[in-house]
C-alpha cells in the first residue's frame, strides 16, 4: 500500500468525507481501439450519477436460461460444504454464492458477453478482469438487507485495490420491484469518499458478507449525501442491467415479499488497477472473494445459449 494513502479508512480517528481523486469515466490510450456501447447521454449520466440502468439488455430466452443456471447452482451447492456459499443470517437460506464466473461455465461466458464487458472496458478505459463475482439470491420472505456502503471502501482497505477504477455490473435475473428490496443508490455519492471509523477484525469477511458492521458509513455523512443526491431505487424487469461505480453509496432493503430478488453481480476491475497488499497488514481475503491469481484481460465472446 502507498505510504501516503489518499483514501484512508478503518482508523480510530473520526469518520470523514474526502474528495474523489480518480476519474469516473476513463479515457482510452489513443493507440488503442475502443468499441463504444454507450451513447453520449448514457456516458454523461454514468459520470454524473455514478450508475446507469439499462433496461432489457438480455431477452426473455436468455433470462430463462440464466435463471435456470442460477437455480441449478443453488441446488448443487446447498449443503455441499462449499466456502463460496454465504447463508442468510437467521433462516440459513442461501444469501450469496461467490466466484460464479470461475465455478460455472455459463457465468464464465456471461462475463465476456460484449453487452456488459464492453461497457466496462469503455468506462474503465482499459482491458478489464473480474475482481469478484456473485449471485445474490435475496429469497422471498427472509432475504435480509445489504446496509449502505461503498464497495471501494472495502476493496481498498481489505483487498488493497489501489484506485477507483472498477465497477459493478448487476444483471437482474428476476424482476426487481419496489416490493422485493431493489438496489438503492445515492446519485452523485461516487464523487465523495466516506472514510469509516473502526478497525477491521481478522477474517472480517465471514461476518461482513452476511451483515456488514465494519466499514459502515457514519449516519451524518449518509444523510449529507442523501440530502444532496436523493435516493434512487433501481427497479426493472429481469434482463435489465445496472452498472455502478465502485464508490457509489448503495444498499438494499430486506425482502419480505413472496418474490425473490435474484441478481448476478460481476465486478470488473481495470487490468491497471490490480490488487496490492491490504492496509494495516491485514491477511488478504481469499481468492473466491477477491481475485489475485492468474489475472488476464477478458476478451468479448457472445453468450451461447444452445
Ligand atoms: O465485501 C465485499 O467485497 C462486498 N460486500 C459487502 C457486504 N460490502 C462491500 C462489498 O460490496
Ligand atoms: Fe456492494
């Protein structure tokens, strides 16, 4: 980690709000060719708001295929003693399965689909790889919330991600409505880095992936960001895709509706932003949560559903 960390966090000092030091939409080196997938309006919206919702990127046939793959993976992994499976606090139902792009061929292909991969390459201005992938099942009745957080705050402190040059891509595999705990974002919050108070315990991920308690933003700062930017629910039909910056403040409510809210998430990181040592000499998180090994740029390949 750099001796002068521009994004300090997890300190005993008080919480603070700091200016972002990195671009949001990166320029490509002029020597490199770029396939643009976003129009100027979409790029500007992503830059200003820190997220972009693209309705109906995948068609009904593809959604059915991916939905079945997601359910099959849960059937296969439940009670199989897999470390990649995170249980819901309380009910023990499957909350998340991590590393799906390395464990399942269908999701391995999906990360290379040009409709999503080329948006990541365009925004990050470079070749990209997957830092983390997961399915969040958020089952009906018992799916618990994800409290407000900036992903970058965790990835920087616990994984040693140097700069804000990563984004999340969430592909909706069920309809996400107001009723079933959709992703909520604070538009504009990606411009501000919320430094969080408190030290990271050993193996924090075992707890935080069920319920995050360290790296949680101060309430006064959350209120400040929400007063400025408001709160937007990213609702949409299955097959829609949400792209959001690694530092956008986001969270989601629990799901007491009967309808699952299930999405697959890919975190694309720039090949020029690979992980270093975590701060404060923490032991790096395991490979299935934060990729370090065999990093190679992804090349586009259409989804093959036959
Ligand atoms: O730990 C992670 O990588 C992700 N999970 C949580 C609960 N917070 C930060 C980040 O989104
Ligand atoms: Fe997150």
